[in-house]
C-alpha cells in the first residue's frame, strides 16, 4: 500500500530554456496536506506541471514513496501514484459522467464507481448526462472524482475552486476533507487553503519564501500581506 510521501529536492524547472521555479525543496508526509500559495505568475502551476512531468526539468529530484520519478514520463508517474486535477479540469465533454469516471478506474472494477458517487452524489444524479452539459462546479467534482478513482497516493489540485460559487466551494472542500489522500493544493482562496492544509509553501518569483505550518501563517498577517497581498480576518 502506498504511503503518499512526496519528497522534492532542489527542483528547478520551466519551459525550454526559461526557468520558472528555482531550487525548490520540500516534503509532504503521508496523509499530509500542503498549500502552495503565491501571487499570480510566481510558478505555482508550473510546479504542479513539473511534478507530473509536463515541463522542462533543469535540476533536482522528485520522489514518491522512495521511488525516483524524475526521469519518468507523465503516464508512468500517474501509474506510480500521482493524481492530477489541472486548472483546466480536462473532462471529456463528449462522454457521459459515468464514461468519464470509467477512464479513471485504471483497471479497477466498475463497481468502484460507487466511491465517486458516495463522495459526490450529484454526479450519480447526472451519470448519464454528457460532461458538456454540467456546470463548472459539477465538472470540477467530476475531475476530482475521476482522479481519486485511480487511488493516487498523492493528489495534486491546481486551483480547484476557481470560478465556483461559494456553496459549491463548500461542497467540494467538504468532500476533500473526507479523504485521507496526501494532497498538494494550489489555491487563490487563501483562507480556505490555510484552513484545509496543515502546511504551507509560499512562492515568489519561482522561489520558496516561506515554508511552515498553515496555522502559524494564517495568524501572521504581515507575512500574508507581504507575499500574497492579503490580510485575513480572525
């Protein structure tokens, strides 16, 4: 059984010769939740894409449960236990909800679809609908559920709440709180991210400027104002 330990060491990556993230080192323990925060354009999405093998890596190491993934293609990283929900959601719009979910089973029996429906009952109600007819929130639920059906040891979420109504954000975060999968979360809703995660990594210009406990960061208004341009209340 996979533990979900993610270990990143001196990671530098970008697109072609352009370096976007520089010398990042952090570890996410089994079952841990890490929020990756920062202003727009500081390299958060590039970091996530690098973890799943979609960028140019210039230096550093990516390991999952002690297995070095650094040289593996994206498909092999997924099989090794990295689940990825990109900012674009990437559902198959011409397929039904259930057909989309089946693509995430990775050889598991079809009965496992009930796990997705238990997590997001709305998907069961719409299981015969084409994904193109779903609301943005329902598409995000579908994308998350599909990734979880593959039983990843680490789930990477890139701005899952973007553009969603507050009530849908509540439903999605409630579902994510019910799973025990290791999570790396990129999110612009700072308060929700810091409430959900135990640890936080703050990026600025591709470099780590803060790595520590989310509760302490949430209480440090000067830190949040300086690096994120926000000051949380309470």
